C-alpha cells in the first residue's frame, strides 16, 4: 500500500514534521510505503471565483502547483494530513487548498472509497475545536473516508515527543488505515463519527453536525447517531454529485434568470 503524508506546517523540525517521521518509522511494519510532502513546497493561489472550471469544464487558469499536489495525493492508496492548529483551526495555506473545492470532483471520483486520516497538533486543548473537522473536510471532499483522526499536544518544536503515548497513537493510525471497517450499526459518541467534530448545532431536542450535517439525539452518555444518518452525510457520493451537477451547475441558469433584476437593483442602490 502507498501512503502520502501531507505536512501543512512551515516548520521542518516542528511537531507536525516530527509526527510525519513517526509515520515513516512505523510504516514498514505494516508493509506501507510512505512518501512525505510539505505543503510549503507548493505554491497555492487563492481561487478567484471565475467558475470556468465547473461551468465551462476548463482547467484552472491559475499558474500554481495545485494539480501537481492533488495528482500526487490521488496516486496513492492512503492519505494522511498532519497540521498545526492556528487560532482554533487549520493553517491558512491548507484552507487555500481546500477553497479550490470546485476542482475536486474528478479527484473525488478517483479516490472514492479510499481511506485517509488526520492528525492535528495543538499546544492547548481549548484552542483546537475546528482543527479536526476541517482536516477531515479535506479528506472527505477528495473522496477519502476517515479511518482515524486525533489531536496531539505540544507547543515548542519536538514537545510532541514528551508524551510517551503519542508514538503508539501514531502507529495505531496505520493499523486503522489498513483495518477500518464500515459502520453497520448506530453509534453513541461525543463526537461526529464522520468528521470527528465535537461542535454541534442544537435542533429540535437534538443536535446537527455543522460540517457533515448528520443529526443525533442527546443522551446521558453522549449523542446517538443513527446508522441511516451516518450513511447520508454531506460528503456521500450521491450528495457530492448532486451538489456539483444540481446546485453549482444550476447557478448559471439561475443567474441568467435573475440578471435583469440584479442590474435593476444595482442601478437603484449603487
């Protein structure tokens, strides 16, 4: 099996890079061939919203390394993202890559059914609540199911090694990437079983995951996620296809229909 680890940190000797080296250390035990890429080696420009990629089926005109990176990701069997936490969430460079989402559909189709994982690095436990969900949105948007996802803690470079349990946890992820089974029953948990979010919206006596939109019922021992909900999250193949072909493609005709009204309002207001 081939695994690509993407390190989304500029620190080549920091905790994210060290965690990637732990993956390299344990991979041979599981007959996994690992390649490690650093996001900082790739120029990633912001989407300018031209919509040509999706409405005209054109290759993105931005002259950067987007295709080089996403092609490398998709040529592997497994994909792991390791990233530091910047102000509750993922680094801006990684979000810039995620914001090229309109280009993801062909890669989603290529990667559909593959397994991935994510490791977030944070110094404080109260400052990471959006880290794992956003890392996993990246995986899910590219067609990878999340086999494992967790946080490691360490502030200064290398401090992630001070907790002796962290090495074992990284090795455990490799095992889970090879042995993850589809859920076949409902789940009681304090986090979303799809994207690992611990942040929820309250709705009708229950909760909704704001990231993958599955509902759960509150219980004394956690949240009850019914199997039907788990299997119908935002990033299923059917819903992703519907989002692109139904909604995004549909906005072109909708805009044409509304154009006269939009121009009239602009003249009146602006």
